[in-house]
């Protein structure tokens, strides 16, 4: 092919253009700036910045902040990331922006609350944060004041965060593990860095910091349980193939489950827009994470199993099938559901009480819904039903009590 005159001509033209570009400096600088903005846009998608920094509920502009984020400690409002001089990042320098993502400090050096996931973003390089900054500067400035945080004393004092950081924050850089593949390392960087999967899927201590031993073993946020997503032996998604993970993150559908609520946002805003090779790297990394053998639970009382099975047959079998194997892609199989069998049954209780809605995505714009059962089933009935679902397969989980269901019912009635 190299000998064909046409391609030699193409080469000559390319060389000429290259010389031209080199001679006309500004064009190259513009091109470089454009590719930096593109790179920044991609990293901002990976980091899911828009999800937290947009007030969807009140129709706020993308990235203009103001979303109320509820934490176990109180409500924190996200700031405006658009380049508005008065209310946004208009007067920030690249250095200040880097410091926000790398060290969790604002332009005046004050500590940021870790509700902003800088403990993960710190793995990104200066080049990465410069690119994100360039992208944010390319947005239309929007004037939007950030509401005051609603935090109790002493947490309303930013200096209190200094103590937290001393205990739990490490300004790390990403080091590749040399005897792992490039793909695995890319996956680990994405998961632990920009994608910050552990922000929700890693168990937290009472001060909201990641517990190392709980890495991707599941965490609770706003009474949803983000389940164990370790894909190796004994992991929560050990029964998922690499393809299943790529499909779930890339299309928002899959044969095991679908994303809803906060995970729905992650898929809609972030992962469905990522390159397939990056999703594959994430999947390869997750599949490499083995887990300890799960705690053995005794079979639940026969009477509860029987009641639960009857309730299941009457209320659920029409969609999820009599043998609980579901209709993959439409009604999740419940016999191996990671939400049903999770150590913490919060998500499953919520779904039965309040129903479920799948996240519409580009690949799957239609929305499947499960009706709520709060009006129909009592706390004791839902507890028996879940005890049956959790106690009947080969991967057994602990029984659920009526009190656990009552607590969730109250939470949902009060706040949501
Ligand atoms: C999980 C929610 C969440 C995500 C995701 C998130 N942020 Fe934030 N961010 C926050 C919150 C909350 C604050 C305010 C923290 C505070 O008041 O101490 C914040 C603060 C900031 C600040 C400081 C701004 C100021 O005016 O002080 C910057 C800069 C920032 N975020 C950039 C980003 C970027 C860039 C991304 C994506 C790579 C991102 N954030 C993703 C929640 C988030
Ligand atoms: C903002 C919090 C949040 C972040 C960040 C997040 N997740 Fe989730 N994730 C959840 C919640 C909550 C659920 C449970 C509800 C659901 O399945 O939709 C979930 C569910 C899942 C499931 C389905 C598990 C199952 O078997 O039911 C997978 C797989 C998953 N997440 C992978 C990831 C990966 C990979 C990342 C990083 C790219 C990630 N998540 C980041 C909150 C989050
Ligand atoms: C009209 C059909 C329908 C009925 C009836 C129904 N569901 Fe669902 N269910 C769905 C849909 C749709 C979803 C969300 C899509 C998905 O998860 O695949 C879902 C999801 C779930 C999930 C989440 C599982 C996972 O891993 O994603 C659980 C748990 C669940 N249902 C339990 C039940 C129980 C228990 C009953 C009976 C009380 C029931 N459902 C009745 C349609 C139904």
C-alpha cells in the first residue's frame, strides 16, 4: 500500500499541512486548546461533576450548582462551577482549581467538605485537572448563588474538616501495579479516581470516611444500599461477566439488574457516555476483586418461609416468575439479585414499599416500572416475603424483621 502514488500524495499533503500548521502558530494552539477542552469534557463526564453540581429538582442550569446533598451530618449545597465572576469559578486560577480537586481546598485555601469526592479525584494529574478547568471555562457563565449549608455545630466550622483530613485524607498519586495489565491499571485508575465508585459502594465509618476493609463491599446512602460490586470469587457480582458490567454501565440495561435512582444518574450522566474500552477496563478490574466467603445463615423458620412464598406467588410471580428467575432485561431475576441478597436489605425493602423505575438511557429510552406495595402489604408481610427471598437460594442472607420494614416505611413517609 505504501507504494501507491495516491498515498504518497496524501503523505506529501499531510507533510505540507504539518509545515503550514507549524508556521501558523495560533492554529496549532487553537487545536491544542480544543483537544484539551475535549479531554476535560471527557474527564468531567467520568467524574460525574454535573450530577452533583446541578440543581435538577429546581430546573437549575447544568454545572451551576445549588443541589442539596444530604449527608449523615446535614445538608451541603454544591457550588456553581460555571465561569461566572461573582458566583462561579470565573476568577479562579488553574492552580486554585487543581488544589480543589487534589487537596480539597477552595480558592481562599479553606477546607472543602468531603461530600465533594476529592479523596478520589486526588488521583488525577495536574494535566487532568487543567483539562477539566479548560472545559468548565468553555461553558456559558451562569449567575447562581450557592445556598448556605445546613450543618450543625461544630461541623459548620470549616476548620473541623482539617481534623477529618488529618485522619482520613491522603494526597495520593496513582501508581500502576507493574505486574498487572495496562487495561487493569486503567480500570483501577478510573474506579478509584475520576469515577469514584467507592464514594457510594465502599462502607463508611461514623465520620463518613471509607473503611479500607469495606472497599467496594457496599455502602448506604440516603437509605439506598449501593451493593457489593466486587466481581471476583464470592463478590456481590461474581455471577456477572465482563460483558454484563460493560452493558450495565454503557446502556443502563442488563440481564441481572438495571440502574435506578442515584446509580441511574451515574449511568445517565457519566458511564453511558464513556468509551467502551474504558468501561471494559473498569469491568476487568472489578472482576479481579475476590471477596471473603459470606457469613453462613441458618435457614429461616419454616412458617415464615411458607407465608413468604405464598405472598410471593400472589403478588410478584406474575412478573418475576414463579421460580424467581425473572424475565432478564425486563423483570430482574430475584433468585440471585444482589439487591435482595445484600447484607443490608435497604434497597430491596425500598423497592417493595415504593416500587422501582428504571433509568431511561440513550440505548434504552423506555422506562420499566414496578408498582409500589406499601399500600397493600404490611410490615410483617414484607419482612416474611424478603425473608423467603433471602433464605431460599444457595446464597443465603439473614432474615428481615418487621421493625426494619417499619423503619423504612417511616423514613419514606417523612422525607421522600
Ligand atoms: C458527590 C457530589 C459531587 C461530585 C460528583 C462533584 N462535586 Fe464538586 N463539590 C461538591 C460539594 C458538596 C462541594 C462543596 C463542598 C463544600 O462546601 O465544602 C463541591 C465543591 C467543589 C469545588 C469548590 C468550589 C467552590 O466554590 O468552593 C470545585 C472546584 C468542585 N467541587 C469541582 C468539581 C469537579 C470538577 C467535579 C468533577 C470532576 C466535581 N466537583 C464533582 C460535590 C460534588
Ligand atoms: C452516587 C452514588 C454511586 C456511585 C458514584 C456509583 N454507584 Fe453504583 N450503585 C449505587 C446505588 C445506590 C446502587 C443500588 C441501586 C441500583 O442498583 O440502581 C448501585 C448499583 C450498582 C450496580 C448494580 C449492582 C446490583 O447487582 O444490583 C453496579 C454493578 C454498580 N452500581 C456499579 C458501579 C460502578 C462500577 C461505579 C463506578 C463507575 C458506581 N457503581 C458508582 C450508587 C452509586
Ligand atoms: C408489574 C410487574 C412487577 C411486579 C408485579 C413486581 N415487580 Fe419487582 N420489578 C419489576 C420491574 C420492572 C423492576 C425493575 C427492573 C429490574 O430490576 O429489572 C423490578 C425490580 C424488583 C427488584 C429489584 C431487583 C434487582 O436486583 O434489580 C426487587 C427486589 C423486586 N422487584 C421485588 C419484587 C417483589 C418482592 C414483588 C412482589 C411484592 C415484585 N417485585 C412485584 C416489576 C414487577
